[in-house]
C-alpha cells in the first residue's frame, strides 16, 4: 500500500470517526484500514487519532495532517485529469476563502448554490471576518479585501469599488435631528471605527469635488469590528460610514437611514489576493474567476 492510499484511508476514517465505517466505504477489511493509519503514524512519528471503544477522534496533529491530506488528494485528482478536455471534469476538492461579512451575505453566498450545483465535488470553506487574516499562515487560497492593500509577496487582482454611505438609526435622528451640512455634524456623534483599539479615528471622511476631507467628530463609542459598528448604529449611538453592500437590507427595512448623501467617503477598493499565480490549482483559479464575475455583476447593479 503506497502513502497516497494510506492518506486516502486516513481521511475517510477521520471524516467518519470510525475504522469500521471507513473500511466498509472503501471496500477494505477493517484490519487493513487500521494498519494503514498505524503505518502513517509510524512514518510521521506522531499520533493522528485518539482511539476509544466508542469513537475515533483526531488529535491536534491529526487535524493538521487531515487538512493537508485533503488538499494533496484533491491535487492528485487534478493531476489525473489535467489532460482531459475543458468541461470534461467538474471541479473537485476544497477552496478556502475569506471575505467581509457584508460581501459574503449579500454578494457571494446567494450565488453559491449555482456554483456547487455545477460542481458537486467542490467544497467551499468561507470565513467571514473583518480581521486581516494571514493568507499563507492560515491556509487560505484567496481572500477578498476591502480598502487599501499592502501585502508583500501576494498577488492583487482588483475587482472594483464598494460605494460608501453614511447611516444613522431613526431613533438617533429623531433625538438629534437630521444633519444637512457638514457644519451640522458639530452637534452629532460618530461611531468611531479603528482596526486596532487605541488607534486614532480618522473622523468623518468625505470627498468634496476631487479633494478628500475629514472632519473630527465627537463619539463615545469606538469599535474594531463591522458587526459591532452596525450594531452601535442600530442602537442609536451615532452615525457610521460603511460600504452600502453591508447595510442595504437594513435601509430597505427602515432600520437605518442614509444621511448626507452628497458627503460620502471615497469608494473602497475591493481586491482579490492570492499567493502564487503559477501554483494555482484548477479549482482555485475557477472559483476566483467565478468570484470576480459574481462581484462584477453585483457592483454593476448596486454600485
């Protein structure tokens, strides 16, 4: 039994949490499945599975090895079909992505069923966070990032721009009035957003003609997370400046109201980042092209 076969058996045992079920799924004797995993553990010099009479569970090393095995086995499948005609083989394997919650919820996830229906062997792991993940260290195939990017060693593929808007809750506006001019902001509160707590807020940002401007504003609350940013606005704690894609449903529902539409921040660049053009697998390249198409259509309609 070669190492690839052992890894294939190991992944099935890990997924089913059972040597018996894995052996049945692979039409192997249970002893062969157990021996294959033991040989892998000996080769690697670490325990991959905790075995009890009731269940089989991955160790910490086993979890890390399982993640790498899935990617390697998917690459092997691609190697075996690399000379087939385009369209002859559906995409297979895992693609791991990261993007903001608003982009995921409104622009990407609604269209995922079409991608997965066309490629039933494809698996998508989608992380939604405002934290700037480490693409290489955390094992992402690509990330969608809003705002300026400065990641040495990564390839940047510009996808467009996110339109920015200013919002406040109806309760906030009822209490403080609706600002009509920049001067009116002197009597208003801003929910401050910073990437790292303790950093200085940029204040109220706007574009006047071709010139960028910023206006310092009072505000009792500072956050470093998009969900908290929106929640603070909904709670009536102040005005926020946010990509329209993240709050469009709340505006339609009347839970947020757009203010000062003539004084909005400059549109936010949206960029797809990935590690190496030469080593991209077919499935990753295809999913990135799909993402670019989905977002281009979305931005054209809502931008």
